[in-house]
C-alpha cells in the first residue's frame, strides 16, 4: 500500500508545485526555498539533531515552551525545527533566531525523505499535533530513529478517513515510539485507528503552558494610550475570508452605541492583508494599518494589523477579543492565548479544533460563545457596559489555564532526552 501511495504522490507533485506557485501570487514567500521541500540544501547543517516538526504558526506557538525548556536544561542540544508554511517559518526565525536550525519539511517521497535524514541524521523525531506521513515514519523506523507524536489530536473526520486505509496507516502508527495526546478522547481515537494502546498517553495540552512576559503587558498598555488614543478596542484575531465583512457590519451598528469603539483586525494569513484593507475602505471606513506607523484618532474606524508575531501585544492592548475561524467552517483558533494575556474572549460556533477547550471554558464561564454576528454585537455591548463582568471573565479564564498547565514538563520527561 505504501508503494502505491508513493507512486500517487510522485504523480501529483506537479500539481503540488503549481499550487505553491498559485499561492505565491499573493504571498511571494511560497515561491522561495522550493528545493528544501525536496530535501536539497544549499548549505551545510549540523547533524545528530533533535528534530521537531510544527506545521504552521499555531503548532509553533505550542512548541516554543518545550524548546525553551530544552534549551534551558540542555543548552548543548542541537535542535532542528521544520515547518510547512512560510508564516510558520517566519515565526520560528523571529522567536528562536539562530538558536535552532530551520528548513521546510520535505515532501513525503522515499528519495526526498532519504536526503533529508542523511543531511541532518536526527537522533529523535518529534511531530506536533497530527501529521502522519507513511514514508517519513517508515524511514524513521528503518533507521531506528525514535519517533514521537506530541500534543496529538485527531478529529472524528480524520478517524473515518484513516480507518478506510488501515494497510497504510497502521504500519505508520507502529513506527511511532510514543503518542502523547491532548485529551482522553484523542487517545481513544488514536487507538481506534490502530495505534498500540501501550504507546498512547494523555499528557494534556501544551497550549495551556502559554507564557506572557511582563514586557507584553507594559507595551500593550502603552499602545492603548498612544497608538489607540485610549479608545475601547474590539480585536478580531486570526480572521478568515467571510468573517471580516460580518465584523465590519457589526462594527457599524456597535459604533452607534459605543462612539469610542475601534475595530482592530488581525487576518490569519498575510496574503489577505490587502484584501481586508480594501474591504474596509470600500465599506466607507477610515482605516489605518500597523505598517503605516500612523496613530489612531477619534475618526479612525478600523486598525489593520498587517504584521506577524504581534498578536499577544495587541491582545494586551484590547478590551475585548473575538477569535476568528469560528464564524466560518475553519474550526477555530487558539483561545488560550488571549485568555492568558488577560482580555475577555469571544468566539463563534465553529470550534472543532478546540472543541473541548471551548466547552470547558464555557462551563467555567470563562468565555462567551456567539452563535451569530447579532449575538456578538449583544456580547460586546454587555461587556462594554459591565466592567465587572469583563474582570470576572478574565479571572475565570486565567484560573482555567493555571488548572490545566503542566503538559510541557510531562512531555519533556516522556522524551527522555
């Protein structure tokens, strides 16, 4: 089955390259460093690395506390981090700089994987969340490279898909040394698709171990007083196509009741920055972008965060945060980060990627879920008029995070470095 999978992968490679080129029309970073995706490198790298793979920004943010812990306790370790997306790559370079090596994850083709492993000779492979690659896992097993899947999650949809191809999936799962899942439900799902029950442990979600430096809080307050002219800020974070139009419509109504309201928007993908700017302008709103370096005034309606890596800072400056990807069928994004920073959190119904976290936050009354844009409007007005409720949400959310921390330490011990 793996041979057939490889043959099909070789067949679709031209289409994969065409997709990269297509995406590069909006984000030029997609047309750079293509050779890395084929295991071809223009420089020499260190070998015998501890190799971590994090697909994009969300997985990278979850991984950073573990990397910091390793670098603190074992500074001699040589670490490689691979990502799939340019945004993930940029985040690794910004946060970790030259303290780690970084390349894109190569395509899951036998000869490509062989070149990658020969270049870096990893002593250990650690995959974040859910990335099951048949050839990569087979190669790790063949070369006796311990392979770990950490902070693992598996949707019901993925379970149904994997159960249709057991002859491909089960050998890949058998190549894994240990699987550390976020929840007991995810543990049971991995077992249901063929993972060895003795190899699967529920160690919790490392996203609870988010850290926020004191500088973030002080810089956030400074932004509130200067850049935002002490306006009341509704921050829409990690938004997707279809959400910004709804938020702009909501803002127009809210502005009638909250004159000092400012809508800050941070699109999830940088290639959409220009699109969102045009959308706001065409709707008749006065918009300022982060990169313009201009300050907001009483006439500013929308502040577009067209930069990467500053979301925590803007959470610290906001009064309310709506986390996007939850009004459209994306599955939601990390609601723990704004909670840790200390801003009331709102989100929509589409939260399958964070289903249990969202459910528990609602049970703890640590966040507010909005079924539609009308409910979002009501929630913003309620929070604006009730500062005590905002404070209670913040307190309960922070307590919820503290009660669920510790996964990073448990995973560090599991790796037995």
